[in-house]
């Protein structure tokens, strides 16, 4: 696949995923104003990431690994504190079911497949990252099936559905920042994945584990 086709495919898949996430928020009770605000944030976020990459922002900083890490971490921190500080959003996230979180994690497989269609990454990293994301999506699928058959074992389903995905992020993010970015430019369109959807998936893990904690305390 040419990089132009890859870029187009990546952006389309990210937009589709964004719409699925927005639908989940809507189903969980997000009011029109919140839905609109989140939609605008997603749009600005995606455009900003694309602009940074297109303009060679990371190389221009002279410290691409640190700059890239900061850009990935910022939305995660903001998303975490948003539900701590904004009660309506916290309520919406609280309304999202374990089944919803697991269905959203299924999309990891789609982004894992995209790893194999870019020419901008080392082959070994494509296999590690791609297969890891596919495994995370498959793990979420089996956890979802398990939960549907055993609705009284929600805690175990949450743990099973998050375990592979979290392990994959620990391995791939560290390899990407410490190894791949030491020899390859961060200013490639592929990095829309770690800059845009990876923070979303990490927040889904965080929100899901917060639900697990509530269940353990008997509050959900």
C-alpha cells in the first residue's frame, strides 16, 4: 500500500472509531452540549496531530522522543482529570457498561492490522505492534463472550479484557519511544495512531478499571 493510501485509510478508520466512541457516550446519556463538545475536541485533536506531523514538528524540537512522549501523554492526563473534575462527564463514563468498554476495545485489531501496511516502520516493530494490537482485540472479544455467558463474573471479564491490551501498550510504547524513535523520524503519518487513538484506548482501560474498582466496592 502506498503511503498516500495508507494515510487515507488510517484517517478514515480513526474517524470511524471516533464516531463509535461518540455513539457510546451518547448511549451512556451524554447530553447534546456534551456530545457536541466532545465531537469538537476530537476533531481539533485529530487536525492538530496531523498538522504537527505534516509540519515536521517533532524533528524541529531537536528532542523528538521527548516531544512525542509529551504529545501522547497530555490527552491521557487531560482525559483522566476531566472525569475527576467534571461531574456530568464522570456520570456518563460511570453509565458505560463493561460490555461497551469491551466492544470498543475490539477496534484494537483494526489498528493492529494497519501496522502491516505502512512502509515507514521497521519490519520487526510492525510484527510486534501489529500482532500485539490484534491480540488485544481478540482478547477483548473472548472476554466479551465470556461476560455474556457469565454476567455474574463481571470482574473477571474486565480483568481478562484489559490484561492483554495493557501489556501490549507497555511493550509497544516503550519499544517505540526508546528504540524506534532513536533511529526513525516521529514525523510520519503512522504516528496518528499513538498520538490519537492510543490515548483513547488507554483511557478506556483506565475507565474500565475504575468500573472494576467500583464493583469491588459494591458501588456499581
